[in-house]
């Protein structure tokens, strides 16, 4: 079995995702992949069949060339002629609010006619997309809704990797249910990124009977994702998503949320795709004694996101094949920062996912929790 995916936004994650599939095909072993098998599918069973962008230097190009175009900076880990997506031509998308005013010379929009929702619905059906992946820049409120509606109307599963609230909005849950389609989201977690590490330490604090008092998570990086996020007006939902991901590990998320800061905190160009996160947690322990934890995490930002994405698209296909529609919170919770409902810990989220998979007869390997 294979999964055919479409990608909106051929930026750095798309480049890493596409190259990594071929990297694993050449390598032959799957070190670094979280779930090596999902419903019989390996990472190498992911086919890219459809791609949309708006940039003049990407639209109209074969996908195996477009992924290396400016401003993408993921290094070439696979030669372009080895990539099986060379027959996919990047199509023109609908610009809407995908391009912030300060990004106009970075994502330079092509002067081409923009598609209607009907056009996208037809293209999704004609190309046989099973799962449409949203990788638009942060702050793409209207553009995300445009593509989500197109996916729903086409009856295609939608994976929302960005901090726009779609899977966690009841309205979209119903829209996808009405169209017999699945939606997963919102805001993809990294494989071992700042959110999951911060959540794990915060869960540990409460699991050991201590009380989290305050915490911050400052993130810096040097790619277009971080450059786009220097405009604070595009960050409202990103901050909610990251802050609530940590607050939700605590006994009273609403009480602690004003004492947690988690969000993008600066653009440092020379860092490129390296993301650095600084975390600080302060807690009250036994006898009122104060406890503090300081952590610095350094990761390749795009590898972190791609690692989770290769699991999510196979899961979306497996669930769609079993007739699961709408926005199942248990399928999104292990993989997204802002799912429709949060679990207190990521272990709990995985345990519930695996038991649901047992119910649906979906194999997933290896399993990391036992129940
Ligand atoms: N670890 C991570 O990298 C991570 C984690 C969580 C969420 N995200 C989010 O995933 C998204 C993608 O990340 P990225 O690093 O690939 O971004 P990027 O900046 O490299 O790429 C964005 C792409 O979208 C294109 N685009 C802009 N407007 C468009 C439109 N209206 N229609 C179609 N294409 C459009 C741009 O031309 C560009 O190619 C971002 O929102 C990011 O915040 C990333």
C-alpha cells in the first residue's frame, strides 16, 4: 500500500520531507524514523503527487528542482534526478495572506492567474491525492482556510502543520465529517523539539508532586519560518499553541498559562535551519524549597518536523481507509501542539493512539508504550 500526498508550500520542510524519503530508500535502514511501519507502509511508501506554491521561482518547475530554490536552505542530501517527484510540476496557489508584507521579496509571488476552490478540488481529485499537507507560513489565516475547504470538498484528508486552528475548531470537524474526510492538526510537534521536551519536563515536575510556578521557552532560528515570525501580528495563534501545549500538562492549565511564555523569540540568520531553544522552569518542591531547571536544546528544525510528518501522513491514510472522518483528537494529540483535546502527557497520548489502532486493526511498529 502507498499514500499519495499533496503539499501546500514548497519551503524548507517540503524539501527535507521529499529528500528524506529518497534518503531512506537509498540507505535501506530506518534509523531515526519513529514508527517504521504504519498499516504496512514504510516511509518509502509515501508518494508526492501534487504541489502548490506561489513563488515565481518555484511555480511551473518540476518539484525535484523547486525544492532547492531560494529561499530554501535545506542542503542537498539527495541528487535531484534521483527524486521520484520529478514529474510533479509545482502549481500556482492562491496568495491571500500567505505572504506577509515584509516577506514580499522573499516569497516573490508569481504573476499568474490564481486558482479558485473549484480548481483545487478538481486538481486534488485528478491527481489522486489521499492526504493534503498544509505547510504555509505562520499567519496564513485565510489561505489555510481556503485550502482546508478545498480538501474537505474533495473528500481528501487534510494535515494542518501550522498554528491555525482547523482540526481544533468544531466548525471544521463538522465540515470534514459532512464531506466524509479526515482532518488532523494543529501545528506539528517536532520529533524531539522544544514543545515535547518542555512538556515532558513540566509533566515530570507535577508527576513528582512538585508545583510548576513559572516557565519560559525562547526559540531562535535563521530560516524563513523565523524571518516570517518577526511580525508579531502573525504570532497570536502560534503563542497560544505553544503555551497551551505546556500548560495542558499541569493540573490547572488555565491558572498556570499566564506564568508560561513559549514562542518564537528571534531571527538569527547565521543559524539557518538550526533551531536553538532555551527553557527555564521554576517549581516549588518539598517543604516549600525552590527548584529550577535550565535547558538548551539545539536541533535541525526541518528534520524534526519531517520526522513527525512521515508518521502523520501514513496514519491519515490508514484512518481514512477505515472510514474515520472529522477530527479525532486521539489521532492528533501525540503529533500536534494544539490538538482538539490535549493529554496531560505524551506517553498517555501514545498509549491511547495505540489502543485505538488495535480497535481498527491497524499495525504500528515499534510501539513505545505498553498497556
Ligand atoms: N519544526 C518546524 O519546522 C515546524 C514546526 C511546527 C510548525 N511549522 C510550520 O510549518 C510551516 C512550514 O514551514 P517551512 O519551514 O517549510 O516554511 P517556509 O517558509 O520554508 O515555506 C513556506 C512556503 O510557503 C509558500 N507560500 C506562501 N504563501 C503561499 C500560498 N498562499 N499558497 C501556497 N504556498 C505559499 C512560500 O513561497 C514558501 O515556499 C510554517 O508555518 C512553520 O511555522 C514548522
